[in-house]
C-alpha cells in the first residue's frame, strides 16, 4: 500500500497517523477513533462529480458496475486488483410523493434512498465490501463482528461469496430478527449467541478479536465507513449532483451518519459541492443516547474535544440504572454507539439535529412507506418518522428537499410487519403492545371469509 492513504486519529489535536495496514482501529496515542485519510494533493481528484457519469458506460467492469467502487476516486485506499466486490450498491433514490404527503412535505421534495436491494438486503454491503477488501489486503483469514443482524448477514455473504475468510459473528440472545439470523446461518457464519445485548456483544467481540488476532468489521473499522460514503455519492448522482437540503438517517451505532458527514466534509473541501446538506439523525426512543447527549445535554464536537465528563456521566447513569436499549427497531437497539465522536463531528459540520421517535411512530411511518411502494424494516422507517416530526416542529420547511435513507429490506423483519397489520389482538399485544405501541393507525388487515364462493365475492366487492 502506498503512503497516499493512511489512518489518522479523528481528534485534530492528536492527529496521530497510523499505517494503512494496521488493524487495531484505535489511535495508539489517545485511544480515539481513526479515519482513513488521503494525501489529496498527490491524488488525481476529479474536477467535477459529473466525472462519475462516464463510469456507467463501463458497466461490464466489475468495479464500475459496483455502486460503491465506481466512486473509488473518492476513497482511493485499495489497488483495483485487490477489491472484493459482489455488485453491491445497486440502489434506488425514489421520489415519494405519498410519503411526502404523510410528512406534510410538498410534492416532489421527498426522496427515499432505498438500500434494500443490496446483496444482503441492507446498506451494510456498502461498507462491508470496503472493509473486506482491506481485510483481504492485509491477509486476514477470519473476520468478526457483533451485530443486531445486518452487519452479520453482510459479513457472512462476503465470506461465503469469496471463500476467502471465515465469518465469526456475535449476537445478543433473543435480539435478532429471524430474517437476519437466517442469513448468518445460511451463509455459513460461525454464530456466537451471547447472553446479553448488542452493547455486550460489541464489547466482547473487540476483546476476542484483539486476543485471537481476528479482523474486526464493526463500524469502528474506518474502512467500513469509506464504503458507506458511497450512499451519499449515489444520492447526489440521483439528484443530478444537486445537494439536497436534508439527509435523514436512523442512528444506531452511528456509523452511517459518521460516514455521510465525512463524505460531505471531503466533497466540500475538495470543491466538488458548494455546501453540505443538513443531517438529521433519528434515534429510537428506547435507544436514544445520541439524542440525550446532543439535544438534552448539549454535548458537541467542540473542535475534536467533546465534553468527555458529560458523556461519562451519562454512560455511568446507564450502567448504574442497568438501563438497556429497548426498541422494536432491533437494528438500532444500541445504547453505547461506538462512533459517537465521529457522529458529533458530522452533526457539527453538517448543521445537524437529532430526534427520537417512538416504536409506534416508527411502525406507522413504515406502513406509509410500504403503502407508497417501498418496503423497509422498522429501523429504516425511523428516518421518515423523523421527517414527520421535524416538519411538525417547523425545523424542516415543506418546500425543502429531503432524502430519507431506507437502510434495510422489509423482509428482514416480517414479524414486526405482520404483527402491525394483524387482526389478532393477541399477536398485536404480544409483539407490539408490550412495547408501548397502542394503535396500528395504518394497519391493512387480512379479511376473514368462509370457504364459500359467494361470500368471497361479496367480501371483495365490499372492500376492493
Ligand atoms: N438501519 C439498519 C437496518 C441497521 O441494521 C442499522 C445498524 C442501522 C440502521 C443503524 O446504522 O449503526 O450506522 O447507526 N445495524 C448494525 C448491525 C448495528 O449490527 O447490523 P448505524
């Protein structure tokens, strides 16, 4: 690997640099997170984002076919012949007027960036292809992650497709939807279910990876985030390179919002866009650490020196009260987001806001997204629930352009969908009622009819 790309501590006052091949993913001096950084002055930076349009003509080349790697000039850390791609990043950015109407936005303003078409069915493949490429470059034989289900599905797929590495995944017990668990099992990952939640699993996988020298692909791995920057490049591409006013993204471990922030900081500094959009990170109310710290406790990036005392007090409160993350949006059921400092940087540089939405608001938004023609899992719908909230608050103007990121496919968690639409009060109460969801305002209930032709015809004439 050349010296044109390297790793660097995210805190500017430390700024320690680390070799590109290092896999500790922590600053050796201050313990902070690392970025992948580039010597842009010595790299061929495109003069305009239109440069990437020409890649479409070259779709038979696997790297240009990939919706991630066709933007590799904007994260040039890997040699082309080392890239491990399985065609990830074929996504849609769909104009969604029905969703706009639900949120109180004007027609033509609201877009859904749909990541469910990735090989493993979630946005994670954008990052996994990048981390996997780095892992292969440094000769890793095993790769591990803790996961609420999508990172593990993605890792399992890359290991199976490449036959290059063994996947080791850590999941919390009872904390993963069947759609996602089935992927890990089907694709042959060693699946370690620990008695605990995601936060416990993430702590353990970091210890185990260190001890056994296993390559870690959680989003503490900065190469993951380089790949996830491409989600924003594709949004800009779909909007004809016009920067939207708002990007709304669900917040869990805060890798995605951190990656988006880094993408926009770099594009602005390279002169490729005039300004970054504003970013809204949407937490589930049962897993709202970023919301509490940023909006309630005023914790800010502060030039790379966030208020560690305030963060420490909050984390101690979580410990002392044994407060566990608890939301139906299991993908974002996380109380100790590993990328917190990078998320604070993204919020700082992109005029960000953070909101929390209840499980009921998430499921209503999800049903509206589905009725509008795109299916997503609960966590993804937090972005649309957040848009509705921010329009009602007057923070987002109905005429502004907003892009909500739909992070995962509807079939990832069919239980939640069926329980929401179920006519069976027990199914609703068991799955949703005990989580505080009182009503399924947009339920599309199945109609029960006897096995009788005239009754069936009557029911159809009545309802359709
Ligand atoms: N949406 C979905 C569908 C996810 O799976 C995740 C995270 C997020 C949103 C949140 O993204 O962590 O970058 O803030 N899932 C991780 C996993 C934690 O293990 O699959 P984030």
